[in-house]
């Protein structure tokens, strides 16, 4: 089969690799229907995270179950499934607390499982899915093809945006500012609206992303950055900052922007994958009673409720995909996102 490997900085290749097979009775083999490039994939692509040797990449996909191991009970051949970006058994102490990304027996796509066996990346034609019962989520029947983009967002970006909103305590009537206008930031706007936020400020300098933010429920747009951006947010909110700020980038500058845009006693929900040295100013947080919560999103925990809303048509997060390419153009997909010519690229094998 064909799958994507990263060889180094801005060196993405589609290559022939071995077909996946069942290695353990808890495995499933999934035929990928759609996958995508994540903003966090750009860190190794840009060389921020060094690549020491070629390896598989990609952690977001949906597909059809082709084969299951003898111990698999919750999915069966023919099921359409969503694969969260983290592998989890659903039964360990951390999974029972809802933190599936810290599963004692889990791991991540395009890495290795706890037995040291390589796990396929999502940007390929087929994937061996370890711990299939705890990881994969089947839809009720075969979904309308038009829903595939939205279902694909549930593997990561919609659940991650939701985690930012939940971590920041967004509720009905909240004032919210969102730092970051990538797919996660835009989904955070949608998540805040879904949770009942009264006013949602999207911080974006790009017209195409501003349009999606408006579509998802942003009431205001702030294009400024740094002190000017903070002043603009506070000006819109009566001079005190937002109840909740959703940090969806992961840099030192974006965290500073988030903290400085939060009112005293407010919350920052952070989900941006850390890069560029983000730090927390404890003295400032102490003095202003600013709360910070978040981290890697346990999207498997959120998936059932978000799936229900996608199937009902209450939310349409698939609008974040503004470019679709065949898998054999995966290198172009990375370049398009790196150069900000696309918000998020959907790949079809």
C-alpha cells in the first residue's frame, strides 16, 4: 500500500510500504476513506521538531473496518469508524477519568505501541488500529458522504477546539476570545458558540479565516496582535478582557496574547501544541487570579456527544477544509498549509 513518510524539513514523500495485518487480538485493520494534514504536523515539516530518520506521519483519519481481531467487540467489518488522534483502551485508570490521551496502554498513530510494534500513520491507504474497542468510534450505519469532512474533524480539531472551550469554562453568556485562526482555533469558535457563549472574538488577520470564524459564530474580529490586539479585545469588552480565552497556537507570543486578554478571575483554555517556548507568568496569574487549564485534548471522551451533533446537523465543522487533494499530492497539501494557502487540507486515498 501507499503511505506518507517525512524524511526531513519540508521533505514529505508518498511511498510503498507493507500492508498492515492484525498483530494482536485487540487490533482492527481500517481502510482509510479520508485523512488530513494537521497544524501540528507542520512542526516537524518546518524543522521545529527535528526528523532524525524517515518515519510515518498523520494522526487523523476515518475509514471502513476491513478486519478485526478475535477480542474486538465494538466494531465489525464494514463499519464506518472515526479514529481519534490518540490510541486508548477505554478501561485504564486514566481513561475512566476521561483523560484518554494518558491511557496506560495506549499511544499515538505513526509511532509505536506499548509492545514496541510500529503503528501506521493516518496519511495512508490502510491502518492497523491497536486497541480497536477503546479507540475507534463507529457511526450508526454508513454516513452520508457529505458528512465525511465533519466526521473527520472529530478525530482531532473539533474535539481539540471543544477541549479549549471546556477547559476555559465557557458557558451560556460567556465572553470569549480565541487566539489562533487555524482549524483548531476556528473549531474553538464553533465550540464556544455550541456551549452558549454570548460574544466570541476571533483574532485573525486573514479574510478567508475570518469568514469561517463568522460562519462558526464569531461576533467580532480582531486583526491586531500584541499590545494592540489586547487593547482591541478589551475595548470590545468594556475594558476588562474576556471571561475565557482559548489559546490554539502553542507559542510564547500566543500564550502572552491569551493571558493578557483575560479578565481578572477569568480562564485561559490552552490546546496549542507547545512550540517556541510558551511560559506561564505565575506572579501575574497569582495577582490577577487568572486560571489556566487545558493540554492535549482527550477527543475520544468528547467524540460521542460531538458525533451526535454532527449527525443531527447542529454543527458543521467540516467547513474548515478549504482544499481537497488526492493522497499522491500529499506533499502539495503540506506546502499549501505551510504557506497559509489553505486552512486545512483533506486527503483522499
